[in-house]
């Protein structure tokens, strides 16, 4: 009893710790400790509701997020498909595809790709492009530069930015990173003489350009002087230019045409819609200096159908354009502001998209001023080609492509994989 009384006293001193009834067996009988009375009652226990936790007790369920992320990564290693019966089947991805995906996620951290096999580099570029790595502001430019430094024209050999002046303004540094372009279409972009991209045309990285279309770009004689200065002074820059379109630039005069005489390799020239004063004198000057003959019919080289974006980065340019178009969509929070401007009679400035038309009023006024060299058949064909002689042109194109392929393979700097190497890679 003394022990039970001591426990009752202890419990009575700590009444705030309510742990429920306490039972003590003594002399073969069960006793319950009554904390309120401070003693032991020799009565049968009464059933009363008992709470395991206090009212202020709360439980928070915590999950290991790192394990969840690792679980998701492990599921990415499988390909899930459905059978004809509707059953879910999965197969493990190859080690090559897993490594390719891992590298493409961190493609901007690659130090260099020079000497890397171009077949695998193309797959790596496609994987990074599918993840839209090249659309990111800073890391996208750094990743794109690694590919253009190593593979040049394979990344992009032809670039068409016709009527895409917003893409040029948003992705100027990315566009300047392209090297070894052979065709560049900047028609209807309203760049002007002082634009940074026109200055970039004179750099060594674009000395490979053979077809340049600068129609309707607000160019003047000053712009032509800057663009031709490296060729006239240093014999560098656009020295390999074959086709040049300067139509619909009314600020170009007879003085500006004189700067074009430094392009000795020029085969086709379009200066329709320019501000020439003495057209007959310009025609004679072009024929005497660089052998260009005035064409009586429109040439197919200037119908803006042959220049297209070609190369690994073709989809990348489309992603840039889609991002720009998404940014141009009107936002909901601006509609109320526009409505208020209309209510108070204020005009709202709306930037209209520049539309490029192939037939301009200036061109109709001055007539067709397209020139070609007589000894080059591919430049002076009219828009409506005749069926006769098409087989000869196809054969000549095939021979030219074969020669280009031999030159490319002889001057190739990248490592190419053989069929045996590919078979070995496919085993992993």
C-alpha cells in the first residue's frame, strides 16, 4: 500500500501529465489508481474513452523527393507499348540512347566537338533539339556554338529569313554563330545600312556565301560601300558571291552599282526597283566590267523559291519563329488598356508585320533589270522552263553534285564511322 500511495502522490503532483488510469495488482486483486482522489480504489475499472494523442497533436507525411525523382528517371529507361490484346508491355532502351539523352540534357557543358564523329553528332543535335535546348537564352547559344565550330555547313548550309525580321532581332547572336553558309535570304527585313547582321556578312565566317538575297532592305550606296569594302581592299569577304538580289531598294543609285564591280565571280544580279538615273549606262558598264548581260525575261534565280533553310538546325529555326509568334500574341491584361484608349479617342500604335511582295511599284516603273552571264546556263533560265534540254541539266547537276561530294570527302575534317562501327554501337 505504501508503494501505491507513493505512486498516487507522484501522479497527483503531476496532474498535467494525464496518461489515463493506472492498474496495480496487489495480493491477487486488481486495483485502479484514482488520480483525482490521490489514492487506490479497490473497485472494478470503468471503461471510458481513451485518447492516444492530445488534441494539439498533428501528423505530417513526408516523402523522400530524391527517391521519387530517381524513380521517374528509372521509368524513362523503358519504352511502354500496348499489344493488340491491350496488354501493356515494356522494353528497355539501349545504352546508346540512354547516354545520348543524358549528354543532350547537359549539351551546353560540352567543351568541344571537334573531331567527334558527325553521325553521332547529328543524333546528339537532334536529341538536344527535341528538348528545345537551343531556344534557351544563354545556354542555347553556347550549345549551338559548339556544333557550328565543329561541323560548319552540316549544321546549316542554307538559311531563309525572308520576312522574319523579329527572329533576326531576337536571335541575332545565334544567327551570327552559323558558319560556312552558301545561301542566305534576308529579303523584306528592312535592315538598313547600319544593321549588325549586314556588317557580319563581311566576316570570314560567311565568306562561303554564294547566294545572297537582300531585296527590300532599305539599302543605299553607303550600305553597299561597307559591304563591298573587304572585297575591294583586302580581296576577302563575299569574294565567292555568285547570285545577288538588290531589288526594291530605291536608295541605291548609279554610284552604288559601281561598288558591285568588285564581285568578279558574280553570275546573276537583280537591281530592279533601284534608284538608277542612267539605266543604259549601267547596263553597258555591267557588261563591260564583269560580263553581265541584261535579261529580257525574269530569271528563275530570283523567284525566291530555291532558297530554303537546310541542315541540322532546320527545326531549330522553326522553334525560334514559333517562340516569337507566341510572344506576339495579345495578352488578356492589355485588352482593357486598348479599350480605354479607344474610349478616350486616343490612337493605339499597332506594329504591322512587314509583307514582302514579289512585284513592287518601283520594279514596274523601272522595268526588269536582271543580269546574267552567257556562259553560265543555270542562271539565265526563265521562270517557265521548256521540257527540252531538261535531261542535260539533270546530268550536269548530277556531275556537279558528284564533284562536290568528292571535294567534301577529300577535305573532310571529321571522323566518319564505318558500317562495322555502327554495328558495334547498335549492340549496346
